[in-house]
C-alpha cells in the first residue's frame, strides 16, 4: 500500500435478514490531479482513486467511477440490503495501478 493511503470502513456487525444498513467508507489519499507543479516547476503526476466498488458475497453492491475533480480523502456513504450473513469487500483503484482493499463481515 502506498505511503499514507489508508482505507477505513464502518459496517454494522449484525443485521436482520432483508434489513437495510448504512455503510460508510473513507480512504486517506492525497488525490493529485496532475495540474499542479512542485517547488521546482515540474508537473506533479496525476494520482487519483478512479474507481470504488463494494461487493457482498461476490455480488456487486456499488461501482463508482471517479473523476479528477474528486476531493482528497474521498468519503462514501450508501445503503445496502443484507439478505444473509456474509462479507462486504471494498476496493479502491488508483491511477498508478495500486489497488486498496478492505473487508468487513456481518452476521444475520
């Protein structure tokens, strides 16, 4: 994992079958647009999270494409219905090819 990049996820530990829950995610990432220059006048390479996905037991829950205007440390809050016990898998994709992952289990 690149220096300083850290995903954080909040998922309830349990829910009733069919219950809607709120999931919150935040990833600490500098999100460099490629438009700025360093102190020597050299362009700072673009490095943004360009996609975020969440799957539950292998089924896609959310798939978001991000553009360069996204803020530093992108935060997502969304709802999901929990049909059964299982695991949410969260994945963030970086322009530089890095992939950041986290997973949270939930019981029913």
